């Protein structure tokens, strides 16, 4: 009986969530976002815009961040943390994606 209640609670939690049906999205960063963050944390440490080397460095950092960071629904994250089997199944699905399409 407890399993049914837990499952119903999970469904209701998702339907009321502002992330409903969009549980995960890549985070978006631009070189300008990184420049502002760096300038706010260490004033004067970031050279002004126009320095080609720094622009390339910040653009590379922004691309790397977008490819490795994910913004996700707290309910989805909690489910992955509490159910290692679910996380493993998702991982295997993603690793075999090209085989299944």
C-alpha cells in the first residue's frame, strides 16, 4: 500500500512542479556572463573587452560549462539520488542512444 501512495505522491509532485515535462535543460553561459561574474568577484582582474586571447578563453570556458552543467528539476534530482538503479538505467539509455534510434 505504501508503494502506491509513494507513486501517487511522486506523480502529483511532478504535475504541480513548474518544471513539468521539462525536467532537465542545459545551462546557458556566454563569455559576457563569465566576464561579469569574474569582474564582480575580483574587481580589476579581468581585462576590458577587446583582448582577443581573453575573449577566446572566456568563450572556451562558456562552451565547456554548457557541455557539462545541467539545470534540473529538484524532484528529478532527488529521484536520481535516491534510486541508483534509475540513474544507471538512464546512463545506459544515453550510452546506447545511437543503437536504439
